C-alpha cells in the first residue's frame, strides 16, 4: 500500500481541521492510520488500545472517520465503505477494519474462530453467531489464557496460525455476564447499543500474544442451563464446519481444503455444549492436558475430471457413464472424506465407500465395467457390488458430486 498522510477534512470547507486525531494501528500485519475528530478518536483509541502502534513510521492504509458517534462515514484509501444497518461509529469502524484487513491479506486463508492459549498451547474456539464464542473467549482471558483473537484466525501456506487482535466484541445478550468490564464504567473500550468492544488487556494486563501452537479445536455451543457435554468431533467434520464458515475459502482456492485438513488432523477436535462458562473453561483446560496419541492420516482423493458428456441425470444402470462434477477437490481424513466444489465453495462430507466410487468414476468407462473390476479385485460377486454401487452413486448424484 502507498503510505499517505491521513487528514480529516472540515465538513464543507475542504480544509483539514486542527482538532483531528491520528491513530496508527496494526492488526496482524494490516497497518493503517485512522484519522477522526478528537471526540471520535478518543473512543477509537479506547476500543483499539491493544493494536495502537507507538513506534514506526509506516502509515499504511488511510482510514478517515467523519460524522458522529451514532452516524459515521468511513473511507479506506478514498473508498467509502457501507456497513449495512450498522449506525454506531465504533461498530461500523470495527466492521470496516475487519473487511479491509481481510481484503489486504490474500496470501493466507482465514477461519472464523477465536484463538486463545495457555502455556503456549493454542485453542481454536469456533461457533456460529449466538454460540457464545466471544463471551467464552473473554472469560478464558479472565481465567489466565492468553489472547490472540476472538474473530479471525489466519493460516499461511506452512500451516502457521496467527490471530487478529481486535477488541473482543460482546453482544448485548452477554452484557450481564461480563458487567465488570462495561467500558462505560471502566473507561476501557467502547460501547454501542449492540456491542461492547473490550480490549483483551482491559480484562487481564499482558494477555495479548502473537503466537501459539494449535492443540485443540473446540466447537462451542451455549445453551442456557444446559449441562456440560463434551464429545469428540471427527477431523473431517471439523474441516467441514471450519471451511463452511471461512470468509475467504472460495477466494483462496483448492489449497484451503488441504491446509484445514492438516490442521484438524493434527489436533484434538471436540464439541462443547455448556450452560455455565466455568464448566466450559474447565473442559477446555482438560482437553489441553490430554495429549493426542497419534495424528489422523490424510491423503488427497484422486478425482478424474473429464469433459465427456455423461448421462448422470438418468437413473444409473450398467450402461451409465458418469463423470465427477467440474472443480472438485477432495481429501481423505481417516475413515471419512471431504470434497469441495470450487464453483460454489460447498463443502461435502462423504464416507469411505462413496470416496472410493467417486475416484473410480472417470467420465469414459461404463458403470458395468467398473463394477466388474471392483468385483474381480475384491473377489466378490457382480450382484453384490452392484447392490452397493447403485445406492452410493445415487447419493453422489444427489449430492452434486457426479453427473
């Protein structure tokens, strides 16, 4: 990015105002200088206290905030950003910085997840909106965990992880459980009707770190008054869930599947349903203490892409010639497989038998020939193989994996 001086302009005069605040920040490599009127600048500094840079001359992106606390306009390098129905300045700025930093980081894949650590052991905390992910991250920081992010984890081509150390954004439904960190009371962070934006260091001094080695992936599900329930998640299911919620898996391309598969196969994957955050905290600490016996084996699926015309839209019979859909990428993880389509980024989990037939289909060989080859190779009758093959193929067709 070209470094430019960041200034805030008067509403009508076109002259830079003398009451503007210039705030340099760095979010996991995304460098920007935010210019805003003094009153807005105070709020921004309070919310983004953990990422305000105190040294270095690089200005990075030029972010200009104008307007008021309840109705702000934001531009990044001259481009004005819309933030949907969000009106509060601090909510809108947080959204814009998330999107702008994502757009600038095209070399890494990103996952929608929190990342905390204890004694260097990292825990990814994933969960869809309403799952309690951000609140759990805040409470883990309070309990002594280090903070990397509560929103977005980046993976580079070598599998290294880093987190976006933005303020923890707590939704209104969780205000009561974190009332001791209310920015309006503590003076640390910023508030809107929808969200509290709390720097991790406002919860525990020195809690922000840059690196952690992944040890656990926890899919958090908060249910009011629910008893604690911890269950193992197959690495293939973990891959499916993480990729389905990635903000840029489609942009990143087929390599996303391999990166996430390698991550999930190398750590403990669990689902934690809880109604009490203290129970969830203890469960996560226990998972960190439990060492994995061995890594789950992964291998790529050999999918035979073909431009041949096929008749997969008709019921399969022995004369059927089938072909994989274009743009499929697959990987076997233990006894299951994950397949993605580059055309629409859909992530599909299949079993071993389905994965085997998907790899046998080549767009030129009749089904009867493939059935005979499978029967001969496994010393089975043709009838026995057919009874399985037709059922599996119908499932693959209905899943949009073959045609």
